[in-house]
C-alpha cells in the first residue's frame, strides 16, 4: 500500500491510500490505522476485488453469516469507520456494495477483500477518538460516541 498525508489541520488529518493487486483490505487498513494511531476516522473508497467475504448480521441468531464472492467485482461503495476497540487498538468497520459483470450487486459488512486491480481510499481523522465496545443487547461491538 502507498499513502500520502494530503491535509493536516487542527488535529484532523486526511490521507489518500492506494492498495495494489493482491493486498487484503481489512488487515492493510488495520495496520495503517495502528501505525498512524487512528482511533476516530471515517473511510471511503472505490476500486475492485478479485474475491471477497461479506458478512450479514442475522438478528434472530445474533451472529454473522458470511457470504463468499469468488469473482472479479467492482467496488461501487466502500464506507466505514475506524474506532478504538475495547483493548485500545483500532477497529475497522466497513460496508461495501460490489458490482458484478452482469450489472447486479452484492453488499454487506466487509470481512475480507483481495484487491484487483486497485483500491483508492480516503481516510479522514477526527480530532476526537471514537470507541467501539461490546453491546449486551445486540451481541455486537458497536460505536459508542
């Protein structure tokens, strides 16, 4: 991954990230967030995946169902947050919409995405940290502003 700090103003940094073929998105962004001490940021992007795993939270079972996408897809929408987890490390939470060659889409919580040909993302840090903590009612790790 390559990145550049494109703006810094009053505790707010903006980064441009570009990932290469074969990079795994979630682990790469998590490593970047750790390196830059990001704990209150938004992230958005576009690009493509050679394959992906998406999650869907099944409310009645209180668990994530994983769906594997084993084909080249366009990354039509990539939006999420980076927050501080219960252990103090950055947690990345991203939702995606993927475009297939037949003009249909698949979407959900990004569990894993292998880049092809690229992923271009913008990370905007907020001056205040966000926290993600376990919620007893839902069984999820939710953003706690």
